[in-house]
C-alpha cells in the first residue's frame, strides 16, 4: 500500500530519528510512505480564528496533493497532525472559509476536505492492525515498562481529532503491548508539556514537563515515548532522568531494525 | 477600535458564544498555565461577554495560553474558551508594530537541540 506522507520541518532536522524509523518500519509492515513533493511547513500550531486563511494554505495544498494521488495522507509529528487535521475539518464544515481558501487554489485545483488523514499510530492500529504488528515483532521488548506520553495535540479537540478517548486513550498503550512491553498508565499522560511557551516562560514549561516525568516515574515507568519533537525537547531539557524516545524508535527496536537494539 | 465592533469581531473570529457559559470554572481549573495568568480562561469568556476587552488586550495572559485545548475539551457547555483567547491575541498582534517576537529574537533562543517546531509555533503565536 502506498500513502502520501508529510514529514514536516522538524523531522527533516532535529527529529530525524522520528522520520527515519517511521519510514523503515512502514516498509517492513508493507506500507510505502511517498513524501509529498514541495511541501511547506504546517506552521506548528493551528490558528483557531475562522478568518485566518493564509496560515492554513500550506496544509490545504498538502491535502490537495494527497487527493490528486487518491491516497490517504499520513503524518507522524503530533503538531503537524493537529494542524493538518483541524484544517481539513474546517474545509469540511465551514463553507465561507473553504470558499476563501479555494480562491488561492487555482494552480492546484479546488479542495473539498475529502482526503483521509491518518496519524502513523492510526495507520498501525487501523490499517496494519496490532495483531499483524505483533506477528512482525522479532525483538519483543519484554520487561520494559513504558509510559506513553500523548500531550495535548494528538487527542484534542477530540471532536475533530477522533483518534481515541481524549481522557482515557489506549492507542499507544496497545502498541506498547503489541511490541511485547508493559504499558504504564499515569494521570499526566494527556496534559501539556508547556509547548512553545518555553521561549517566553521557561519556568512554566519546566513545571509542566517535570510533572509529567515525575508522574510517569511514580507509576513505575523506565522510559517515556512520544510522537512530538517539542514534547521530547521540553521533557529532556527540563531534566527528565529516564529516556524519552520517539515511538517510531521503539517500534524499530521491536521490529529488529535498530542497530543498537541490544544495548 | 470601537468597543462594540471589537467585541463583535472577536465573537465572529472565534465562533464562540460566551452566553452559553455558566461560569462553572472548569476551564480555569484544568488550565495548565493557570498560575501564570492574570486573567483565567473563564474570565476571558465573561469579560468579552461584558465588553470589558481592553484589560485582556493589555494582559500577559494572552501569551501564556498554550492552546493545549484542555479547556475546549472539558467545557461542559462547549464554549471553547481557548478560541476566544486566540481571537484577543490576534486582535492585538494584528495591529501595526504589535508583534511580540521578531526574527532578531531567535538567535538568543536557540540551543543545539531546539526543534524547528518550537520556533515556528512561537512565531505563529506571537507574530503577524
């Protein structure tokens, strides 16, 4: 199966592991990620104002590119996913906004909100299936206690993101189980790390990030996984004393694709 | 800007109807930036409803909202306070010379691990 793929700005730079392992694992699972040509940065955050049009055009062009190839669009970064999915939703429900957007779309063709957007985790759960994933695991991560950190952007607003129960999600815990490890559930797994406020108020980001780490540790975790480069940065920079890794890296380890898997 | 026009503009931009709010305070109780805010999410809702917008436009609280959608998700009346905070912030930074951040500020913010996502997100929130 071939799908359109949007890595986004950070996966081309500071979060190369998130991208590299996503591609390698998809290949093993029978999915080819075709990177959209000439993509532009999504902007990192979705602007909820209805009259913000220009800031959403890069996402619309991306969605249109996937539509032209009759493929679903797959994202990996939590922030990209949130921006692209919320933009797609606005194109579906807000006719006035969609009309304004389409005035900019002469070169690409009008876009109608019809592209299916998957986060990579949804691809694993809904397209590959966790039973199939389990069969492909060559290096089960037995004995590892892993805390899934969702943060804010993967799940909310749930009326749009529709990934999982926003207060009691299981999509990452089920993945952890399929990989042979033990998921650790803790209260702060869907609370915000502080996000971009770390440029203005490092103290706020530090407080929020450490609350996540301490909570995960108190629940017995020896590792935290995330899909978001900014979550990882905030947690690590603010002193996480257990490893914080991308979920694709964990996946690669279980699928035997990581060179240092036995370290 | 004329006050009633500004109020109308904020409601139109955000799509929020503050009259649905029953002031239960759940949005503020769940806000991860609560301690750093002068005006809290439920106050944004009531103050915009009452046309008391100037103090909000001058407040640092605008730049503390994380847009984590916790208040949007947990509001029992679907008021969606974060969208109102966003609208007030845009009303400020859309004014000439009111950018919160410029490209010149970036070098001082960088360390070797700074993800691009942090800078583009902050820029989108603080700059027009």
